[in-house]
C-alpha cells in the first residue's frame, strides 16, 4: 500500500530587511506526515524539519510576503530541503509500526 504525504507549515522566519527587500523568508519550519492504510490498520509517522532559504541573488524572482502561498512555500521546501530523507524516515517508521520490535507485555506470573 502506498504512503500518502501531507505538509504542514509550522512557521515562517524572516529577515525584516535584507537584499534591499522587506520580510525576506530565511527559514521555514515544517512537518511532513505520512500515512498508510485506513481505519484500525492505519499507520502514521511524521518528520519535523527546518529549511534554510538560500540568499537572494541578482535576477532571482522575489515574491512579496503578502503574495506567498502555502503551495509556493511547500515547493521551496521540496527544492531546497529535498524530500528523499524525510520520506525515507517516515517509511522506515511506518514499517517499524507494522512489525514492532518492542511491545510491552505482562509477565506470565503477573
């Protein structure tokens, strides 16, 4: 079964003034959640990350803070942070949930 992923933007950090611009995004804190299955068999895990935005260079297209969208921020995360590591970590955690190695159980004499 395939894992479905969903991003959530936790916070945007800005430089009030940088590169002759205002409210320049410098870091994005995010959470990526992956889930597989449904109902009682649903397994879910999350990855929390922080993505530093690269410095603006001449010729870069600047998006005003007021014009930012969640989709644009997520695209930046995918471009500058990458998805491989977060998705691999989530997939491994979901596999661990399917076949746990450590499950507490009462002793037979209890």
